[in-house]
C-alpha cells in the first residue's frame, strides 16, 4: 500500500551555480558514490539535479523531519540504468518510524529542469502479505 508520494523540481542551472559558488556544498548534499557516478556522464549537473530532486521528494514523503542528513539518502542506478533510492542512518530511521518499507523513484529532465517523483510503500504486514512486492534490494 502507498504510504506517501513526494515530488520536487530542480532548476539545473541554479543548482550548477550554487555548487560553483559554494565550496563543500556537493559534499554536504551528495554521497561520494553519487559524485563519482555523475563525473562519467555527459552532463553531470543534470544528474546531480536528479539526485537533489529525489532527496527533496523523499524528504517531503517523510514530512521533512529535523535532523535528516542529505547523504543518508543515495540515488543509485541498477544494471539497466533505472534509478533507485538507498537509505541509511537518519533517513532509514525516519522511514522505519513512518512504517515505510520500500521506495520507488522516477526522474525526468527537460527544458533545463529535473523533476523527481518518489513513492513510498508501507512495510509489508507479515508472511501473509501477498502484494507481490520484490524483496528489498531486488531490482
């Protein structure tokens, strides 16, 4: 069952300018793996905008509780390039408290913007749950 939906849009040029003028901002917002992954892309700022939009959308699902660390949510890609969210630390704790057991992520880029949609699912109710959801980590 859906526990929440979050949406965010990022102006790519604005994020690129903020990263250029603020030393250390990338390290506060993005994990090392995210930063390494985007370096190989044709337009790294577009990819970072996707990561940022996804994290903002995820925070909206959780109600933006105080104390969330940006780097406790990570946008990764499956073998076929599909984006997904990995959470740990403060984000995993907030998700657990909200009863969230799975995340779904969609990203889209157009016209200098990136939009992210995050859908959160409830934790399965137990062994009798027949929702057909994949186990955590399956992609």
